[in-house]
């Protein structure tokens, strides 16, 4: 079933989720069917006041998060509108630190609501990860680049890194006023979101302004997107088929070699040949010479949490 929800439709659901001496956390619900069944889609917006720290944590389901206001840090990644983070189920990420001033606002989108609800923090829930077999952690933080619309009034571009062979895909979409297009095929994965960030779209004669969230089931088919009078900028996010929790062996990527070290918690890889120049670690630096206080850029695990990948 296709579901279309504009912020203007649900802004009254904004609730204080937590009020703390150092700030607050607001939650605004876009899509929530948890009272009916957990397998349904779930979308909400979190607004966090400045300089708050949400510890490294994971969830039981795949999820996208889009920064829609303010900024901050996720692990060592800088967050700003409209950074997109995708994490598979049971992949720790963080800490999430809201920046100074306005803090950070982000929209969390799940194809299926998380049965355990909130964040499962580390180190408290580390044992759960260690006991699992066949966990396939993976995450990516992407920054969409909106391309200028072409002659048809539509510009759509894949977000770097947001693509896999299970149906995962993320696109940045820009459209001129009144332009029309069809979204990508919905049948390839586990459901799709079209998110209008700026401007508006027209649906059944009604203008829906950003932020508007559209959820499409795989069988719904490509969604006809019609830009409103100001045009629109938005994202199309396709969920991959859920990762089967079965034992699998790590397989080398094409061209990979044997100098790979991997974070046992979130699967971030350190490649000795490539180094990590953005962290000041030159290409060709052996793992043994990586500083002892090195922490995982994605989940903040320590150097001791990395294992040699025997490919
Ligand atoms: Zn990690």
C-alpha cells in the first residue's frame, strides 16, 4: 500500500521523548503501524539539542537516516543536510553527536519497524552481537549531490556508495516546477521511500510540501512523481532484501589483497595499501604502525576490536 505523509499532516505528533539537564530530544511520527504489526514501515523525525551524545548502538532492522537540519558527527563522519546513513541490521554506528547551535534533526526510515524499539547501546549489548552467527554488518554514509535537471526537467543521480546487489539504492532527485517522472522500480528490494526535502510534489491534485515521505511496497510499482510549483529536491531510497542471518565466509572483493583488517563489530575495513589519508594514515601503512589510539571511523571500536581478514 502506498502511503504519503507530509510534515504538515503530522506535525502535531511532535513529542518530547526525553528532557535532560543537557538538552532535549523531540520525536515526530510520520508513519507508525506498530500497534497493528511490527512488519510494517516506520518513519519518524528526531530533533536533538546541541552537543548531545547518543552512544554507539545498533538496531535489529535495516534503516536509512537523513539529516534534515543542523549537523554534527556520526563516528568520524561529518553530518550536514542532507547526509544519508544506511546501516544494516545489527551494525553498530556512532556515537552520534549533535552539533552546536541548532543541534541536529534527522529522519529515520525503516521498511519494517524494529521489534526491540530503541537503540541497543555498546558496550552493554555487545554480547548479543558476539553471540550471533552469520551477522552481516555493513554501513555507509553518503552525501547526495543534486544534479541540475535535464531537458525533461528531471535530474536523478545515484548517491555514491549507496548501492548493492540486494536492491539497496539511493538517488538524489531534483525536478523543475511541474516536471513529471517515474521513480525507480520498487520490485527489486524490500520497499522504497520517496522523500521530498525541498519544494513540493503534487499528488491527486494536492500539494505536499517537504518534508514529505512516501512509502511504496515492492509490489506498488514505480511512483509517478509530479513536482509542485517550486520544483523539488528529494531522495529516493530503496531497501535491500533483508540479510539472511546465516553463516557465510568473508569473500574477497575483486582486486582485494591480503592486507585487510576489519572491525569485528561493524565490518569497517582497513586496507594497508590504501591507508586512511583522511585520518592522516598514509597509503602503505601496515596495521602494526597504525596509532594505538586509532578508533573505528564508523562505530568507534578500538584498534583491538579489529581482526585480520584471512582471505
Ligand atoms: Zn567499527
